[in-house]
């Protein structure tokens, strides 16, 4: 099965918070081009908390986020 990436830019984050919290894994690309990948534990319009693969927790202000990416299975 194929996968498709869904990209959500900073200005669109508040309206996509419910679907982001449902994802098993997200990639958060920061404005300084650092990427944090993991499970989104809490998300508000101002702050993200992510638990990465090594069980480290990251608190990220949304103002530092460039975009959020997650994968979905393609229907083909």
C-alpha cells in the first residue's frame, strides 16, 4: 500500500488540532529546520507536547513551527 503525506502549515494548525491528536506519528518541522518526530500528546493553539521514539518529551511553541506532516495510507 502507498502512503500520502498530509502537510499542515503554521497558519492552518488551529483548525487541524483534532485530527493531529489522532495520528500515531507526526513530524514537526521547526522554523530553524529541526525536525521532531513522535506522538503528539497534547496540542493547543499555542503549544505542542511530543513524545519521541526515545520517550523524550518535547514542548514546542507553535510560533516556532513551520509545518506539521503526517502519513495516511493511500486508497490505491
